[in-house]
C-alpha cells in the first residue's frame, strides 16, 4: 500500500525538473516541446480528417488552421500547466506528498486545458481518458492484490458489451449517429429490422426484389451471366422467410460476411503498419514483406470476420427456431459473436466500447427522465481521469498503458522520464522500477537534500 501519510522535503528541482534548477526555464522548455509535438499531432490528424470528409475549399481557408491551433493549445497546456502547478504546490505545501506530485498538480492543469478545447471534442476526449483511467485503476488494484484478474476478462467484457450494443442496434431509435453507422457497416443493413412491417410483408417484398433483380440480369452480357450463375448458387439453399438477405441463402450470407470483414480488418492493419514499414524502405527493404504477412493482420481480420459471421449465423438460426425476427435475438447473437475477440485480445477495445456503452445508456436515461443531467460533467470526468493517469505516470508507471506513457514522453520530449523516481520510492509504489539505472545529476547549490544520503521521512 502507498504511504499516504509520508512526505519528503525535496524541492521541485530535485524531483520534477531535474534537467534545470529554474522553475520558469523548465516550464518554458516543457511548453515549447509540447507545442511542437501537439501541432504535429493535430496538424496531421485534422488534415487527414478534412480530406476523408471531403471538406470544401472554404473550410481549409477559414476553419482548418484555427481548429488545429485550438486543439494544439489544449494539449500543450495540459503538459505545461502540469509542470507549473507541480512547482506551485511544492512552494505552497513546503513538501511533496503522495498525491501532490501527480494527482494534485494534474487536477487544475487538466481542468484549465479542457476548457480551451472545442466543446464538440470534449466528449470524445472524456471517453478516452475515462477508459484509460479505469484501466489504470484496475491495474493498480491488481498490483496491490485488491483485485484478482479474471482469465480472458477482456473477452468476457466484450461479449457483454457486444450483446447490449447489438440489442440497441436492433431496437427502433436504439442507436444514433456514428455508432449506428459503424454497426450498419460491420453487420450490414440486412440486420436492421423493419419495425413497421410484419414478416409476411417483408418476405413478399423480398420476393419482388429477387424477381426484379433477375429481370435486369437477363439483359446483361456474358460477364453478368457468370455473376448471375454464382448468385443463383448462393440463392439456392435454406433462407427463412424473415431473413432479409434476399440475394443469398443463410449459409452463403454468413460466409460472405466473414470474407468481407476479414478483408477489411486485414487492410486496416496493413494501413496502420505502412508508416513504420516505409521508414525502413531503403535501409531494410525486406521489412516491406512484413507489411502483408504480419500475424496481427490476420488476427484483426479473423476477429472482425468471425464476429460478423457468428452474429449473422446465430441470428439466422434463431429466426429458423422461433419463426420470427425479434430484437432479443441480438442479445444472444451479440454475446456469442463477442467470443471472436479470442483472435485479437484487446483490453483497450473492450474498455473503450464499454465506456461508450455506459455513455449511451446514461444519455438514454436522461432522455427518459430517469437520470439527472449534470452540466460540465464531461470536463469534470476528463479532469479527474487525466489526474489519475498522471498520478500513475509519476508514482507507478507500470500500471499505466504503455502507449499512453510513450505519448507523454513524446509530448514532453522525454522529460517526463527524467523525474527523480528514486526519491519517490518511499511512498511504497515501486516508482523507480523501470528507472533503476537513472540517477539525475543535480547541482548541490540548488538542492535541499544531498542526493547520496538516505531519505528521511516525516
């Protein structure tokens, strides 16, 4: 357990900005580095997003740069203000306590910074940081023996989340916006129920569509006839009257779903690896082959492909068994489809989707008048979540998600790793576990405690 009542008399130079004794100079250096990195991050992100969304020329002229600068200021302020409040708290308290070096300094810094960011982005940032903070707290609990991890826990969480997501997807007005569009792309529009029609009417409409499709196909050339032959093979076979995949039978419907989403997952993972692969284009050309034959490419493809095929197959099976199309089928189909995460285990994906699900259910509760609405709740949640992550980054890096730790190092030009964590070991969090070989070179003229001497507790 962390020694909450302990304190150390070191000043902020001895603990925080060990590379320079001046608080002002250290703050300016952190600010400069954070501004550079934040501009690179958001400049690239906003430009790619604008291209993908096919923004008009007017957006590039009048809105792109202001949005980049606003988000850059937000991210830079989060890092630089942390250093400012780190020094301010030390001067006010006269000592460092367990909570002051991380959580205490990050709390006001995070709140001020999130107010700089655009309101439209605060919700997304809040979900991400809440997800990260929850994962960090879980790892803290495991490290202290308070929580016992469940084997394949991320898969179990994904099964539950998937079941509820698919249920809301099947319900009328259950999901809206990006979540609905994403699931529609993944599982297909055939799984969206026609609430205003009975199964018999839907089946009649399907037969009309098949006949119309056949009539058009007769007028096509040899290539079209070949395609028609393949389509006829897919159509001949079992298909329940409630199923809306009129072009295929239930078996080919599931197989096609697997192939389609396997290809999507494979291509996504390939695209993610392109920057690192082309970095070694001239030094190690053989590494380009790993772009296509990497294990993770097939794992993500298998995950997405099996998710869709299991969901569609279970939905079709339940329609055959119960002789109707029911929203409750989505709970069973979604939970079984969640097992597909065994191919691509990811705590990050499970936690993020669970966080978004909680947000969706909360706003539905507000619309129904069941839950109260709290103004500025997103800013408060972001602030507390970020402060928790900074506490972990200072006192117990081993509990922080590695990708976020690398991000903090990038944002501060590596200076977050220069903190004197040996002095923080007295708080019993094993703060220096990954920094055993690092000993800051401090100028004795600006130190309170000789670095070589044992640390006395008060």
